[in-house]
């Protein structure tokens, strides 16, 4: 396989060229009884729906510190992030968040409540972050992580965070912690329009 530049993969293409049912070339049409353009096979009639992807993760807390991971992969290679990634088929959002944490930080955790649900329509994603109690300071980062590190809240590397959903989730965590009341925050970030 020939390696490609990282920009080749991001964003990953969402449309497909051939039908996964019969292999024929797809058309972009509005199917009967529908209102949106879809990838449609005019040979077998299969409609290939594209739906938003779920990103699931955690805000891992160890005492007064938060655990962050430095990314070893694109996008945002070398930037700090919360343990998170794409949800897999056959798992719940909570299971996916726990799995992503295990893959990226190796921290032993106990998931608590849902903290943020962030709609990101410009990239067809929904990000869900759970609060999680870290049970031990022993970490075992996987290959997608350069390093995992605990940060005092005053020392979070804000300018080196990977994604706006990570930044806003951490901001909500700090605000809730100061109030002593944790709630679920649901909001949208759309990169097509400035804030």
C-alpha cells in the first residue's frame, strides 16, 4: 500500500462510488418518498444512507487533576486531547468512551455522568463526553498517544488543545466544579459559521 499525506485522509470521504449490495455505480438522486440527495443504486434500488458519526470520550479526573493525552496521529498530531474517538458498531456510548480511554491512556476509570453532548454538523459528528473518576495514577498509553499526563486545572495547556469540543467540554467541567453541581450540557459548534 502506498502511504499518503495526512491531508488525504481528513476529512474521510462520506460518499461512495459503488453499491455495497450489487457492485454497480451509484447515482446521487433524491429517492422516491424522500427529501434529500442520497447515494442510490439504480440497478438494485439500494439506498446508501449517510448519518452523523458519534465521537465518545471521557473527562478523566484524578483528585484535582485532569488526564490529557498528546495525540500521536492526525488530525492535530502532537496536540493534547481528552481520551475519545469514534464509537464502534455494537457498543453503547459509555462502552465506547471506556474503550477509547483504555486504548489512548490505559487509565483505570469509573464512568460517571454524561457531561457534554456537542453537535458538530459541519463535520457530520456528535461528540459525547462522560465524567470519569480515575482509580489509579498508573497509565499505559497506546500507539495513538505520544504521552498521557495529569494536569492541575490551572495548568491545562489551553493553546495546545486539539479540538474545540475538547476545550468547551473542559470549560464546562471547570464551571460545574466551581458551582459544585454537574449537569449535562448540550450545544452546537459549527465550523461553517464564526462564533
